[in-house]
C-alpha cells in the first residue's frame, strides 16, 4: 500500500484517486472547492461517469479514500502527489496554468518530507521544469523532491475502464529512480510503460490528442466530399479501416470533436508551435474543418426548411459525447447557439446533461424525453450518439413532428428505413442516400 495524494477532484483527479484506492492504496483527494469536497463526503458525485460512484463509495467505506480541503492534512504521509487540476484555454489558445501554479505553491509551503510530484494534468512542454522551480522557490527550507510527468489518456464516458485498461503508461522525468517508483504504482495495470524525459512525455500527450483530432477532421472532410460526389462515407470508412495501417478507430464522421481536451489541446499545441517559430498549418486546418462541421448542420437545415426564423428545431443529445454530462465545447450546443442566432426555437433532450444546459443555455427548451422533444417540431438533429437513441420508435417520433425532417449528425440511423417511414433524411457524408432523398422530394 502506497500513500497517494491527488490534487483536484474533477474528471481526471477523482477517477485517478478512486481507481488507485481500488488497487489497494491509501488515497487522500484534495480540492479548493469546499462544496465539492463536502458533497463527496456525503456521497454526491460532482460528475457523471459510469462506474465511478460505486468505486468511490466502496473505497470510502474501506477507508482507503478520503477527501479534504486542507493541504497539511492531505500531504502528511504522501509519497506521491498527483496534480490533476484544470488547465483551461487562455486568451490566445495557450494553456492557462494558474491552477497548476497554485497547486505547486501549496505543495511547497507544507512539504516536510521527500515526495514525488506527478503532473497528471495536460500541460505545455516544459511545465515539469517550471513546476520544479516553483516548488524550490516556495519551500520554507530545502527538501528533496522529484517531478514526474504522467499524462492522462482517460476518455470521458469510459474513464474508469480506461484507467484499468490503458494502452500504455507514459512517464517522463530527469530522475530515473523517481520514474521507476511511479512505474511500480502502475504495474498492476499490466500495460506497457514508456519512460522518457519530462518534455518528451508532455509532448506525447499533445501529439496523441492532435493526431486523434486530425483523424476526426480528416474523415469529416472526406464525408463532405462524399456528399458532393454521391458516395457513402460509412462504406468508405469500412473499406479504409480494414487496412491495418489505418484501422477503424476515430473514423466516425459527424459534427466534429468537442469536450475539454481535443479543442484546447490542439489550440495549445498550435500556440506552442507558433511561439517557437514553426508554422502548424495542419493543426489550423484541423480546427477549421472541425468548426465547419457544426455549420454544415445548420446549412442542411436551411436547405431543407428555408428561413429558420420561428422554426422549431429539436436537438437529440446535448452533451459533447455519449455517457457523460459534460457540455464543455459541445458541438450540439454550438449548433444550438447558431440556430438561436438565426431566430429558430431550439429544443433539446439529453439523458445526463440537462441540469448543466438549463443553467448555461436558458434559451434551450428542455423536453422530458425524446418523444416530448419531437412534438410539433420542424426538424430533429441527432447531435449526441447515446445508445438509447438507437432504439427509439421512429414512427412515433415522425407522428409527433410537424415536418418529418431528420438531420442525422451522427449517422445513427438507416437512411432507407427512415425514408420508408416518410422522413426526409440527411446524414453526414451519405451522398447516395442524400441524392435519393433529394430526388424523391
């Protein structure tokens, strides 16, 4: 059993802390948000993440996981301190490291024994050295410590599964002994461990996310070309994916990527590149294509319905992806804003994100369920591919609508089946079926 402190109880911190406790370690999780900590002590989760609540409850009961707002208490016996705070997007696209700085300063002020500081947050290349300097500057007296970069690769909606089944663990440090000790923590996960220097480890995270975002934007651009040429992108993807050099992962055309990672990480990498004199043309193209995918949905609605002023548009899904309540940089809500600006009446339904949307987007009229959502609307936009949407009674949906128009931003449905039910259907890159629908009026 190791003594671990986790700073921050958001998506990364809470999952990391709870899962390390589930591996038999003693974990203290600290956050400056007093209400969030008090809620966790009462068993109230700050986020929706499948499987997380059960793991938190089990380990709190076993006294392996506890929560506090007191750094002195949190670091008293700590051998490893994981910094898992937010790094939001700055004014020019750079990562804002104010929370990382606060964490580093707080660690330094109460540090009274040797420990290993582990940067888990996604941070710019060079942050590990910067954190080490901050700690040295703010220590009341010199105490040895080491800094290790251990970037997270957790996907919201499957974060618990990703923690226990990682593709790899990346560790970076100038102190090989410290890196090996952090590697020992991860051995129960039985995944490859890559040990390198600090800056390379930090770069691996950015390069990985930028590459995945590039795949999404690439297949969205191919989808747009498919529409123009009358090809079906779903079959194109199937044919491409059998090539072992390509594979099927992250080749799902739709409304583009969103969430708290890909948008800010691609921007931050482009910012770092420009600041250091390189020209990241591909990254800028990736971001441009991604933004255009939201606009394509609105363009299709205008093509089908004409002037959208006064039209009732229903959004099926509001979170940025399925199995999460996170609405940060949600494609659905960016589409909602565009529709609202054009005078449309925007309705929405989501299995998990409704409370967040109600607070942040009061113009979105929230429905009780998908059938209530469809009542009297002029078009339904499939914006988030929740599994439960796949089994909807589409005949009932159509009967409730004023106009049977579906813009399927996630290619969730079979165009031929919906056409047989009397729908006018538009998908993403479904050129052949789109042409049939246009021909049939």
